[in-house]
């Protein structure tokens, strides 16, 4: 059953990633792969928020597989991020490549913290 939870969640996450990224490609002419940045930072925020909730509530293992491995694993695009960064470096777009690496990492970590602490604030209201 674990693989079914992961597969279904992964399919949903991949579709969500494609939707968010396609908005960037449709509406943005920016050289920075903004869609991937949005997916990585929102995924980081969501994983932080949900992880913070797990500090307060017990969740079944099947939920963890479905959401963390499946949905968020399919949604966040670290492999796409690394390929896009590689291509920018290869094409000698060093400034854009460096900005992409720095922003994705700093914002990603920052959004995990933000999501986690927001969940703690939300639940503090119920204490």
C-alpha cells in the first residue's frame, strides 16, 4: 500500500508542479527560471508548515508517505532546479546561475522555517 500512496501523491504533486511552472513559462519572459523557484519555495513552506503540525498531532504513516514523499516529492523540483542551474552555468550565464542557486537555497530554507513557525503560531492560539 505504501507505494500506492506515494504513486498517487507523486502524480498529484507532479501535476501541481507542471501547472505552477507552466504559468511562469506562459506569463514571464524572465531569464531566471522563476517557476522552479516558486515551486521550490512554496514546497519548502508547505513542508515546514506540515512538519510543524506533526509536532502537535499524530499522523498515520500512510499520510506521511502520501504527502511528504508523494505530493511534495512530486511537486518540488530540485532535479529540475539543478539541471536549469547547470544549463545556465554551461551557457556562461554565471550571474543568473549564481542568483538562481542562492535564491533557491536561501528562500527554500527560509520558507521551511516560516511554514514551521507559522504552524506553531496557529496552534498556540488553541492552547
